[in-house]
C-alpha cells in the first residue's frame, strides 16, 4: 500500500514540475525497478535467520547419519 502512495506522489510531483509524459513513464519504470530490488533485498534479510537455521539443521542431520555403503 505504501508503494502505491509513493508512485502516486511521484507522478504528481513530476507532473507539477513540468516533466513530459515520456519522462514520467521512464521515471516510473526506474522507480518500480528500484522498489522491486529493495523489496527482494528486504525479503532475503527477513528470511536469512530461517535459511541459516535450515542449513544448520541439515548439517546436524548429516553428521548424525552413519555413512551408507555404496552398492554399484
């Protein structure tokens, strides 16, 4: 919801300052790309403890297992 308010305010400010319609579309594209990358980065940071916990869990599970004899 906050992103929508940002985009609306961004477009209004660009129109008030006299930027052309093509410039507004280009600026919206760049702003959307930055928000997408920022959102993905935030999700990675938010999920990082769970990813580390999963890696530690698999590491502990594998260390508890005895080696399997390979049959070819």
